[in-house]
C-alpha cells in the first residue's frame, strides 16, 4: 500500500464525513482533527466493541471514567513531571523543530531508545548526513529535553502554585482509584480496570493524519496480578488483543505484527513490553503497547500519597502490592487502522472501478441502507419507512432516495454499508419481499420482510 493511499483516504474521509480538519474555516489548527457524522459513528462503534469485549463480557474486569484534570502530585509520583520528555532540536535556518531521536533514527537507521541526550547531540553534530528534513541545511541548536505535558492553571490566579496538567495518559486515573474500585466492587486479584478517555501530549512532531496528534483518545487497561504470575498474564493479554483486532474489528492478520522491546528499549520498571504494530502506508506503527509494569505505579503512589495501595489475599493470608499488565490502545490509531484496512479499490467485470470500505459488519457506521425504487410512490415509501422502524431497534439503518439505485449502491459501498435493501412494486403489490444486496459479493437475494430481523441477526453475529 503506497503513501498516496493516505491522500485518497484523507480525501474520502473529508468528502464522506469521517474526519474533518479542525477549525477549518479559520485555516485549521495543525494536526487537530474532528470526527464527522460517519466518523463519530465508527469511532463510537470501535469504543463500544472494545468496552464490550474487554470489560462487559469478562468477569475479571470493571470500568472507570476518571477526570482529565488531576492533583499534580499524581504526575510527580508517576514520573511524568521529571521524565516525560522528548529530545528537541531546532533548525536555525528555517526555524522548524524536530525530535532529535527521530532525526538520527531516520537518517542513520539505528535505534535511539537507549541513547542519552549527549550521545544524540554528538551524532547530530558529527554526522554530515543529518540535515534538516524541511530545508536541507545543517545548522541545528543543541538538543534539549522538552516536557510533553500540557500545563494550565486551576482557579483564577495564574502562579506556579496552581499549575495543573492535562493528563498525558488515562492510566494514572486507574492507579489512583485502585483502592476505591477494590473496596466498592469487591473484586479479587487477578482483576482489571479499563477506561476510555482523552489524553493530551504536546508532541514535537505530530503527523500522518490522525496517527500522532496532540489530543487523542486512549482505551487502557490496568490488570492487577499476583507477583510471579505477570508473564503468564502478559501472554493472555496478547492473545486477547489479537482476537480483538482480527475477529472483532476484522483487521487482516497479515497486516499486524508483535514487536517485543529489547532490554535497552524497555522502561526501567517493566519486565516485558510487546507492541502490536500495523503495516500503515507510511510503515509499521504502534497500535497498542502491552507492558508488564511490575508494581512500579502502585508503589510510587503508595510512597507519594497517604494510602498503602496493597492487596490482602484472604485465601493465602499474604499482603502484597500487585503487579500490573497494561494493554494500552489508541482509539484514534485503531480508527485509522480500521479505515486503512477496510479501504479497497476494485475493478468490476465491466471495467469500472468501485471504492469499498470493507468494515467488519458489526462496526460499520451504517449497517443497512433502505432505498425505495420510486421515491414518489407512497406505498413504496411507506413500506420502506416501516422496514426501517422494524430494523432500527437492533441496527443502524439509513434511508436514501436521492439517486438511481446503482448510484446509491456505490455511495453505500464507499461508506462501508454491509447491506442495502430495495423496496419495489413487487414488494408492495405481490410478495412482501425485498431485494437485499451484499456489499462484498454484490450478490442480491429476495427475502421476505418478516424474515429480515432474523436474517440480519445472523449476518451481524460476531464469531470468535
Ligand atoms: N499508559 C501507557 C501509555 O500511554 P503509550 O505507548 O505512550 O503508553 C499507548 O500510549 C497508546 O496510545 C499507543 O499505542 C497509541 O495507540 C496511543 N497514542 C500514544 N500517543 C499518541 C498520539 N500522540 N496520538 C495518537 N495516539 C497516541
């Protein structure tokens, strides 16, 4: 898949109402995007599928919805105030800013995760190949660290004493509520807490459409386990994640890979991390990180707060700080993945091209479209409306009568609607049957109206 595909997908996203440039009428805000009518449906469907699969359908999981703004001590304890930095360099010629590690990594093709700021600086100064990607010159400032958290002030006075941060991850909202959830839900280790919510990072080099943005949404799980069992659980969470991506979201398995962090790349508190990556048109990119974070976060919050965030096992009599497996997903990246994976351009037997979004049926923004063969014929229109009313209880259904049937099919293909129903004269005058057309095979069959709910129930069933 070429990088040009990204342009086609961005155009389709705008034209069909999936994703718009934010504040477009004011010239936009760089790397900030809004989800349109179909995009918000698709994103909601992805989040609902995640919530159902990982939280509602499991006895060992519960949900949470913590606030974005938190006591700043949280970010001291988590290490974000001192360590959540990226190395930044400026080009003195064109004034563009870059991540020093990305500059070195891309030009020299070497991993940089374990390089110090000084080592990065030395490479940038020494290697003539490293030039500004924007103007091609070689005149950089020394690399310096840049904290990625967005700061603001709480209350009416803006002083250093009332600085607070927009959360850079949803995870910490889970850790600080560990005791609240434990006491109120009466869950026993092993159990987990999941939440979906916005996170903010002042990324130095956002880009690739919605892949890396400064405001984004995460779907995160902290799964608490007995120390010593964490690697077994890590394995189970990798398997569950794979099922979610391939069976629930329908992403092609050949476009996914598991990449384990090597010991140098591994965070100092983690004893294993595996990223699930997707083959984006611009290269492999992280979709989800599954980290075995030991008891780092709960220990740090125990140290910084007045609470001992430990667990008493009534069966064994042992008290310990649980270890944590953290499967952390990006909702926007998952959305982009679903969109790219579904995007298909086919040549039909008559030589014409059709663009189809082959979404998994359960997450398609419109699941069924209903067309009246004749829009001025009351009996056909009324019958179409009746069918919509009947199917709307279970499915997302749309009505369209603004073009000829062939054109309506193409439009629905382009937004990924799995089924179209056409109501015609035979339906109302003869047999009470409709034509149901399948998006992927383009085959059509006549089905009795009364059988439609059962037919679609079966067609939309998710098996895994
Ligand atoms: N609590 C762990 C954590 O936040 P992370 O690898 O920094 O880990 C997890 O982020 C996921 O969040 C990533 O795999 C990615 O899907 C998403 N993500 C992170 N930064 C992002 C950004 N700037 N824009 C969009 N998604 C992002």
